[in-house]
C-alpha cells in the first residue's frame, strides 16, 4: 500500500478535542483552544494532500469542507465516514468545486447525492481498510485524517496511521462528555517517535511517526 495517512488534530493538554461533540472551529477559537497559527498550519497540510478523511460529526460541526487548492491545483477529495448520512442544510452539499464522498455501511442521502454530485461508497464491513484501498487505487496517496475520536480509533486500531501532526493547545477542558483525540478502548497501545516540535506563541506543533 502506497497511501500515507497523517492524523492532523488540535488537542488540549488533557487529550480532548473540544468541549462538546459538535463544537465548531469558531467556538474553539473563542476560548483560545486554537488560533490563526493553527489554522495556517492546517492549510499548509491541505496544500500537500490528495484526500481528507473525517467523520460525520466533524463535518456537521464545520458545516462544510475546507476549500484549499493543493499543489496539483485542485481541492483534496473529502471522504466523510457516516452511518446515517448528513443533514440537507449543510453547506457541504453545495460545494460543487470539491469532490465529496460519503462512506457508509448502506446507501445514504441518495437523492441529495444524485442532485449535488456527491459519491456514496457503500462498504458493509471492514470500512476503513476498504476506503484506504480505494484511495490507493485512485492514486490519492497523501491522506489526512481529521477524526474525530471514533474515526481516529478505527484507523489506529487497524495500524493505518503513519504520522500524527498534533497542535498542543494551552487549555485544560476536563469536560465529562468532551470528545477524545482517540476514543477509549483501543486493544493495544500506540507508540510514536517524535520527529519535530515547534513552539509558536502558546501552541506547540508536534510531528510524530507511528511505530509499526
């Protein structure tokens, strides 16, 4: 497999990715969880990516994908893992300049997909490996994993993550129902080697290689 998967996440000091599951980037910036430096960092990653994988809740929180042309002059393909589909009112549906894919165990949003040119890849089992194989077959090899915690867990569990680029944010959230960077319950520990660390203001940008 020639696909390289890089998990890109902003994480609090206590390992959380927000106060609640549907928290938007605007809300996070309002309490200094992230800032313009982190936004610029994410944009730089998108400029070198062929595809982005994210979960339905992450997409619901933002409402739409990022629009950033990569070094090939196109937006990365956005692949959204979902079981129930997405609400019709999201801006995601009208982003006709972005190739968008819903991945689900059974067909979802069929009318909306047909109307707005969104693909629906249906994989009843072994979803994440089949998604990676599909991207590999299309030579979409530079893949960013944007989570959230449930999606990240699936990819780490199956040994599919190669690198992690973590923005460590100077805040402790400690929310009882706050979403985790990786949801609890991994069957084994994940070990990494730190490649670089960059301090910018109060944020620390960490790059790790996953040990396999």
